[in-house]
């Protein structure tokens, strides 16, 4: 008999009898076709790798089907095995489990694949064009089955989307350990990802996709709001009536116009994909969609005259916007870009002069010409940006590898010394010195009950904690405290929930620990249900990324990855429910190592012990590294941490007088 209920299908895993083939749903936003990169022998290997998930009796039926997927899409997704039930973050009690911690992980996995959340849900890609939760549907089914069987003395090992199995451990061990894309260094170029992902042996987990901690665009809405506010402060302008121009409306970049509205400026965001542009309009993440450049110019002039707070999406190429605004003398105050340039050759960046459909066809059928078109477009893009910055525009790289790929394309983007870029990363100029050095980063939580009223209660709890902390906070972090109190007070009004009942704010060690403790106390009193804690990897300690998270590290260590590795190891034995470590994310495969965690708090003494131990380490690991790099804010923060915790003893740098060094010949 076929399994019918949601619980039955979860516990069944990979079905014994083959489900009927699934029709390709053209109404869904699908991943672009990946380029053909495998030799004929490697194609056979990819097929053998895919078929090993299934009983030998099914191989003859599945072989031509999987071969067709490989030929058509460049990957084997196993569409036939997509579940019949709707995938979304169900209340935690609806999952068939032996362990509540396992149920929390199942909830987060399903949230990442919710059609309202995921960028390419049928390809198991959450955001960024290639940020996958799994590589195929067999992996999803098998993982969910293992989680349904898991007890609190087992750990599930996840190898780049593949569930290797349940292993004996103990109750204080992580329930799941995730690795994604952990390549031997010499095999970590972009084409290596294409090849080994097509073989089905590794995947790109992005940051929060492969670690099951994505909460929809809300996460980056807050970070972008903080960035835009501080960027306007940097140029000593009010957001009101002033213009922010950028591009991208995908999984992460789609947050930009919403953040611009919250910050209070005029936002113009270009996007070439009509489907995702319409989704953002329907969701209310953009106010208006415009398809004509002259109309866009007229609308921006009106917004400037009336000092509107408004977000405008231009359905077309961002290069044309920069060039048109230069031609018509529209002054841009802030400029950036958030296309997925970590993935420039497979849909992350669309070159000017090609339609969306023509570009998709060229990237798979003529990848060398497509690459040349992208690089030509980047040179033109940079040239247009340069014209605006000469007129006073403040342009910053949004950590999407725009400057890196533009430099590789030969664009006029280098500083006079030929080593640095003309423009700073937003981390170098804004987030690093203002946030990360002081320990502030994107702390988040999910109400596992699925109840909006629980989220409202946690908002109120977090706000009360922050307001209490602010009373005695040092002057150095008062602005951060004010911004986050303002954010959490307006969070309900901004309608930021997509998928799970989740919230994010920027908090330091003290804020995270006290908020988590207050949640645990409220759970114990049965005022709210179980809460899942986490953070973005784009944080104080979790990520080593020389062109983004650690771009304001100037002691020569920004190309090392000790911090991220130390972080995930330290979190795992201090009480995290699950941990993850990835190659790639944000700026690209081979360009970054980043790690994350999830922690279930249930009102117990165990949860209290874990949250105090793990959250303290999770932040102060990064502050100590940043202080050793001689970052002034981090030295202040780690000294303060040592005063508050007698068991913390960190090596502090002795500052060398530059005048002494200048005497050397």
C-alpha cells in the first residue's frame, strides 16, 4: 500500500515502489541549466552515483530518466521523488520523531525548501543561484527518515547533502554535523564545483542554505537596513529624499528595496528575471515595477522632489540604469550591487545586451562566449559606476564579489597601488568597524510552535532585554543598541515573516545570552513554545572571507580560515544542536570558509547550560581574532569581555609605533 500521510511518507524515506514521474512545472522558478562539463565516462559515474540510492530492481527504469535530467539540466535532481505533500515549516509537534531536537532540524530543512522561501525549490536550491540544501530528492527523503528515527544519543553525519548515517554519540553532542564543499584546496576552482556537483559528490551550501538556517529575506533585510543607515551616516546625509541604486531581487538581494523603505530612502533595484520581479511585487517587497528607462527617470525625479520613501524595481539590466542616470544627470547618493557574482557563469550575473532567455540559452550552450559577454558587461558596469563616483556617489561592494570579478575582467576598478580596489567592501567601511569588531552580528530565532503570537511575545521579550542592557551600555555601542531596539519595535509592522515564524536582530555576546536566557525562562513558564536559535554565518566569528567578513583584517591573516574552523569545532562541544561548515557562500566557491550552528532551547536546565557556554564562545572567538589583528573596536570589546568573565584570558596585541617602522631603510 502506498504511504499517504505526511508522517508516513517521512518515515518511509526512499519508497520501495517507484512513485509516478512528476511533470516539469513551468510555473516554478527553476535553476538555470548547468553547463555540460562531464566526459562520457564521468557521465556514467554520475549515473552510477545517483542509482546507488535505489534498489537494483529500479535501475533499468531510472537510468534513462536520470540520463535525460543530466543532459537537459546538467544535474540529476531526481524530480520523480519530490514528495506529494506541501513542504513548509510545520509546527514542531507535527513531525514524527523520537527526539525534539531532530524535529526542530526537520522544521528548518522544510522551511529552507518552502516555495515561498526557496529560490529554486524543485532543484532544492534556497538562494544565491546555487545554494543547495541537498543535491537531489533522494538525499532529502533519506535525511528526513534518519531524523525521524534519531534518538538523543545519536549524531547524523551530513556529507555535502548526503546523509552518511546515524552514529552513536551522547546527549551533549550535536544531533547533526553538516559539511558542504570541503574540497582539497587545489580542487576548489569554479569548474571544480561544476564537475563534482554534477557527479553528485559535493554541493555548494551557500551560507544558511546548506546549514538549514535560512529564514527568507528577512535576515538580509535587517543587515541591509543597518548597512544603508550607516552608509548614509558615513556620507553625512539623511536617507530621506536621497537615492540608493543597486541590483538583484533574488533570494538574498530581494531584501534591498524593503530595507531601503525601512531606512527611509529612494531605492532603485534592477532585476532581469521577470518571474522573481513579479514575486517581489506580489510580496510587497517592492512598491512599483517599471519597464521603461525614461519612465524610471521621471519617477525618480518625482520621488526626489517630494522626498518620498519608495522602492522601484526596474525590469532590465542594471548597467543600463547606471548609464541612463549618468546621461540624464540623476545624482545617486549610494550605489552597490547584489547580483550573485560568486556564481558569474551560471546565472549569477546577466550581461547587458542579452535578453534573459537568450542569456540562459547561451550560458549552457556556449559557455565560453557567455563568459566573455559577462566580462565585457562588468567592464561597462564599472565604467558607468566610475562616472557617478566622480560626481560624488558613494559606491560600496556588497560582498557579492562584484569588485573581484570586475578586476578579473580587466575593469577599471583597481586603486593606484595596483593591489587594492578603488572602492571598499561594505564590511571594510561599515559593518566591520561599526558592528563585527564590537561583537554585533545577525542573531536569529525561530518559534517552533509556528504561532505568530509566540513570535510577537519573543519580540517583546527581546526588546525589553535590549532596553535594559542599553541603560548601562558603554558609549561605543549605544548607536547599535538604538538601531536594534528601533528595528525590533517595528518588526511586526514591517511584515517580514516569509515561511517560519522567525526574527533577526544584531546583538553582541551579552545581548544574545540574555535574550536566549529570557526565552528559556518563558518556555519553562509555558508562556511560549520551543525556540530555535541561530545566526547568519555573515557574523563576527563564523566566516573567514577576505573580500567580505574579514576584509577589515589588516595583519595579513584575512586569507586564513582558522577562525571559522575553530568556531564550528568550539560550538560543537559547547552545546550546539547542529553545526555546519562550508566552502563557498556569498563571495564564491574557493573564496571563503564559513560555519554556522542551530540550538534548540526548551526551557530546561540543560538548555540554559548550553546557551551560556556556546553563545559566549561563538561571539568572542571572532572578537579575539579581530583584536589580535589590532582592530581598535575589537580590543575594546575583548577587554570588556574579560572583565565580565574571569575564565576568559586572551592574548592582546602590543601596538607598534609606525614612526619606528618608518626609520627602516
